């Protein structure tokens, strides 16, 4: 079974983050996900807050095989600039960047000069951006006059020879329509609760059918909160603190979605969830875990 690992929430200085990702690569993990664009940060923390794109670039340069991903938030990028940056990364490190994009839901945007937009406006912006990205990565010269994306004869070079796999973080119906339209990978923005993932998958299938697309061709990746502890109540509390966007879900439902226990149980449960939810890449979510216990989990669950 392929596994990814998520090492996020600005829990590590650069040196520790690099060591963890290198160790993940040694242990056979397929991908490592790190923090994304700036509005993901917790401004109350005194820790270093490393820019996601810069860290992604640096990690690709200092590893050999492992894929690196961090989420891009659509309202923080010019579409042509993003297309050029990703195409350049693909030229330097072919096949190793996991391009993940979404609309974001953090409340800190205005602190950094980004516009205050409704979720619907961000979804529309993302749709326009993905249309532009797809055309630019196919080598087209692109002119668009959208509400959010305006291009006049834009193009990028080099053209990615193998294309760029687009992963969209989505859970709700409107975002799932964008997955059906644009994505190669559905980054399942839900906890690993079978009833919720299956309901979203059914919505995605209907959206694919309307576009004459086979939903089976869209790969799935999902982060699974994982801790090597038998104290499930503590794991649940920590999950709640790291995932406030799922506050509406009852404890009984969330508790069943956590992987908490000794290593053999963890390996078995990850495999069960991967099969049950049809995941191509289950991601061991170590968000917020300090370096030493994160390394222990990496080694205990190594693929």
C-alpha cells in the first residue's frame, strides 16, 4: 500500500522538517505534504511560519524521489504566474510536485491584504483559474476575460511534457463539480467517515456523468489523523483542535475516523480505510506533532 504523510501546522523549524521528509523518503513514503499558502498560519504562534511554496521548492531540491505537496489557495495567485511556477518546477523535478489547489477557509486573509470574498466567489475564481491553467499547460496562448482571471495572449514555457496532475481539495457539491470538470485527483476534504465520503462520491459521480466523464479515472487522496496512542479521548481532543472546520460532526462519528493505537493496529486500520474509501493515497496525518513522536510514527507505519 502506498502511503503519504502530512507534516503541517507549522510545527517544525526548517531543519526538523527537512529531516522528517528525508526520513519519510528513506522509509518508502510516496509523498509528503507540508504547509501551504500564508493564510493557513496561526498568527498567535511564536513559531517560524515557513512559506509553503518556498518550502516545497526547497524540499524537492533536497530529496530524490518522494513527491512534495502543499496547497495553493486560488485568491493568492495570479493564474499565469502560478502556471509558470508549476511548469518550471515540473521541468526541474519531473513528476515530483503534487499540485493541490483549493479555495481556503481561514479567517486571516485580510491581515495580509487579500480580498474578503464569499466562498461562492472563491469557487468561481478557482473554476476560472483551473480553466486557464489547463490551457496554459497544454501550450496554448490564452486570452480570457473572466470576472477573476483576465489574460491577453498569455503562455508558459516550457510546456510540461507529461502534463500536470491537478488535485482539488473538495468536500461539498460545488467543489465536487470542479473536481469532475478539472481534476485528476480528488483530495477528499472530509474526515474518513464512510457514510460522508460515499455520499460525496455519489455527488461526484453525478457531476461526472453530466460531463460524460468516468469518475473511476479520478484518483483519491485523503488525510487520516494518526497517533500512536491508546488514549483515544486525547487523540479526539487533539483532532478537534487541529480540524475546527469539522466541528459540526459528533464525537462518535469522528472517533471512528481516527487511527489511534499501537503500530499493528495503525497499519491494519489504514489499510482498511484505504480499501473502504477507495483511496489511491491514504495520507498519515501528523499535523501538529513534534519532531520526535512524528519520526516514531513514520518509522512504525513505514510502507
